[in-house]
């Protein structure tokens, strides 16, 4: 863009700022000289920077500024000033404190300060002024004058002012140090030439056409301000859903569109449904306090369906369908304990024990809780996507095909592998992993065919294939993040730049 075109493209606010620009001038000086608002000056400088006329540079500066008490003291006077003004003769300490409106800390400071200046004498609980008191009041309080100059850069303080800082900074919230970012302008060759050429030049361009201008033809002989459609403009950030929340809704929507029905269950669950109904023995390590959370109060809930409880008890103690069970004394009290839901599969026996559709497809997308070491791939609070399919002729091969297709559909990842695994409630069992670009192979889900020891006590005779996905890790793959904690991030830049789900 040539210089003439730049001049003709200047906005009104740029034209107002231009006469005040010089090399190294700070933003606050421009605001003061131009009498424009901060936002107007910043907008003008950003547009001039886009045109290559200036560069906006920042530097950090230590400043001394007023604290909360300092602002108050400028209105009512420093404590020592009020102290001496109230002390007109011999007075009790309590009387002086009340008269000068001092708190205990201020009173101690004043007594110590005035004693060091020989302005008072102490007689037990009474105070008497000396002649020095009148001399101090006559000369005034230079510290108060210093406070009126604040804020002020630390490197611009005189030696005397540095002495004030050394004393006042020790007192409660009168002054404090702060670090500020100062913006200043650096002119480019284009900028210098632009300022030179603009002097004495009429820059009253027509900004926009209006019905009045067209009707009276006052546009004739005038210059229209030019617009550069290639210039960089500030990015606009429209409102949008939190990316992880959007991902979860996308997954839920896809499953519903495939004919799956959503299951729901309580967050605070009975161990009966979380473990026992899944044929997990009561002495299993996963039921230890180091692997699951416990509810402190109330500790126990109620097992309402006595027939279901008895059927599960028999499966554990004696077995079903040719199984010998776990062969131990099953405890209804342990099964009645309350815990935060440890995995999504706790919901499945609640539904299988009811009348469900056969064939049927069901899923749950719920929050779960387990003690763990928090790191880039683990959390103590997480979401899981579980579910099952029930039909007369289902096989393990159907399960593998469903899992492979599901991972690809949700994440787009093609590198998937299956590894044999063990779960107390499925046989055969499998672990599914996908290859993360940074972490390598990442475990995503456990799955298998529900054992008869689980399904028969619930009144189910058909085969059931089931799975439980760590949906948070699927989201990491889909959203391209490397730390699971970022799923719940409040970092505005991360949220704005997060990969689009759909």
C-alpha cells in the first residue's frame, strides 16, 4: 500500500492519534495528550501497526502505588498526623486513641514513631506532648506529600523518596510494590513519513454514504476513505460449547441415532450393584478402600428385591449353570454399603434385572469415581461410556467388530489392537487400546461376554456382550490433547482454540 493510500484509509480515531505520535512515546502520554479513551487509542495504534506505520512494544516496570490504607490516609490524614493534632495536652492513651480515631496497630506505630522523634513523653498510661510536637506540625508531613504523587515508577524515585518507601512499606498496606506492563510506540520509516506528509493535509474524508449525502450531492469533490480488506483485524470469539461437553453430546447423539437406549443410575451406589450383582467376590482387591471411595454417613443402604438378593447370594456361595461359585460366606451387610459409583457397569445389572427388550441395545454415559494418582492420563473423577447388547445369537466376534467400529467412528483412529484380559464378570474378556500420537498405545476399554453367573441370577438367559470405555481418553484422541486435565480446563485460550468436534 502506497503512502497516499494509507493516508486516505486512516480512520477518524487514527487521524486524531497521529499528530501526537513520536518515537518511544508511551500509551498513557498519548491518552493524556489526545484526550481520547484508552480503548480508542489502543484501537488506533493496532490499526496503525497493521498498516506498518508503528510497532507497539511492551516493557515491565516496577512501580510504587498506594495500598488500601494509603488511599484512606490521603482522605483522613496519616495516623501520626491525627495523633499529634489530637494531643493538645496530657492525655490518657485510651482518650487519645478515641480522639484521633486510631486502631491498636496505628496507636503502637504512632507512639513508637513520636518517641523516636522526641515529640512525646510517656507517664504510665498517659502521654504528654513536648515542644517538638509543634515543630513537626509546623513543617508538615512530607510522607503525605509523597503519597499524593503515587503511583510512581521505582526507578524515578529520588533518594529522599526511596527513604519514605523503606519506612512506609513496613507499615500495614500504606504503599506496595507492583509490576505493570507499559506500552510504547516505535515509529517505522512508513510511520515517520506518514506523520510528515499528514501535516497540513486535509484528512476530512467521507466515512460512509448516507441518504442525505446522496440527496444533496455533497459527496462531489470529496475523498472517500479507502478500506483495505486484507488488513489484519482483531479476532472475534463467538460463544460456543465447552469442547469436552460438546464431545460427550456428540457421542450420546450418535448412539441414540443407532438405536441404543440410554441407561441412568444413581451416583451413590450400593456395593450390591457395583460389585455383587456383577459376580465380583466380596474379598476382591478392587473392593478394598484403596481402590474405591466409601460414604462416611450414611454407610449403608437398603436391598429391596429379596429374590434378586437371594439369587446373587446363591451364585456367589454355590454357583449356577455348572459353576461352583466363589465358595465363601456372602455378606448382605457388605453388599449394602454405599459408595460413589466406581464404574459405569454398575448400571447394567439394574436394567438386566428389569424387563428389557430382546434383542436390545443399551448404553450409559456417566461420571465415576476411583482413588488414583492424578497425572496426564488419570483422574479420580472421570466419565465412562458403558453398555451392552443382548440377543439370541451374539458371539465374541460381534463384540470385537462393534468395538473396532466404535473407536474409529468416535476418534478417527485406525491403529487399534485387542489384548486378552480378565474381569470377574465377563468371559472371554478383552482390552482395547488405540495408538496416541504422543503416549503410544493407550488403554481405552475393557469388554467381554457377561458370564452366566451374572446373567442367570438377574433372570437373563440370552448372551450379553458388554463394554466400558474410558470416554475421557477417547476425547483426548479426538480433541488432540495430551493431558486429561485439559478436558476440564478454564484456560480461555485453550477453550477458544480447541479442535472442533463435529
